[in-house]
C-alpha cells in the first residue's frame, strides 16, 4: 500500500467488497447487522470476502448493540467468535468497550487481545461515548496492536466533533495520541478539506458508499468519488 490517505469502507458481503475495492478502497471493515450499528460477521462471510478481494480486512468484534460488551456469557461468546475468525485467517480487527461509567472495559479488551495476539486493531467509536476520551487514550496507549481510533470526535457525529478531531490531529507526538485517527460517523465530502488540511489521513465510510441506503450494495462509483476527493 502507498503512503496515500487511507479510505476504509464497510462491507457486508463479497459483492460489497468487490465494489469497494474497484472504487479505490484501501481497507474494508467487515460487519453484519447495521441495524445494530455493526456486529461480528460469521466465519463463512469472512472467508467469502477474503476469497473475493485482496485488500486488508478489519473484522468487527461485537455481538450486542451499543458499547457494552454485555453479560459474562456475551463476552465468552465474543472470545469464541474471535478465535474462530483467527482460525479462518482474520488478522485485523475492530472492537472497543466501555463500562457502565464510560471508562474503557479493559478486562474485555484484554480477553480479546489474548486471542488475537499479534494482530492490528482499531478501537471503534466507543471513544466518542467515553467519559473522558483523553484518559481513555492514555489508558490504552500501551496495548499491543492498537494502531487506529475510529472516531467522529463526538457521539453526535463529525459536524459536532470536528473541533475535537482538529485539536487531536495536532497532538500526534503526545503519549496516547500516536494511533491514527480514522474519521467516520456522519462524515461528508465537505468535511474533507479541513480534515486534510489538519493532516488527518484516515477516512471511514458506510452509508456514503451506498446510494440506495443500507438495503442496497456498495457502489464502486460512490467509493471512487470519495477516493478522488480524498486524493485531491
């Protein structure tokens, strides 16, 4: 992969993945059930997408809606799912959980890290719902494999979170701020000039790649429009 800015696209199946790659996506986030904001896909879905494209795949690890890992049984099921995906060949992941007070759920995160040891991973938009995002980043700073935060800067989306994103872009040399910011969550094309000017180089789209909504597939043309705008 070149040093160009990263464009990550959500894919639900092999059809999505093929279109996203054709449009210029650098990486895919694999999920199922967008009604629950993206849950863990099956091993079979991962395998079919892996066979269809050659771009990196980051697989969502989440079995319940929201940013809680759920019950003890939910966590055990999630650990089993992660192990199964590793056996299937998955080597990049997306996850992140908060406790009832909005602090990072390190117990669950570390359970998963034990299963995906050696893999790169993204801490997803749980950061936008954290009680203290600065404290969260410093708590997670030394976790192995963490190289990305998927964030809108705010739980309400990029419109509200833009000032936070721009401020954090200027802190890349500080402890806890080295991981890449992957901007997603209400991201629009008109946000790109300010984000690119601040040096941000990671962008994540889901619905924006689907002209007919989540009931329709990813459009290679829609992805290409984003690719061209990011590279402009």
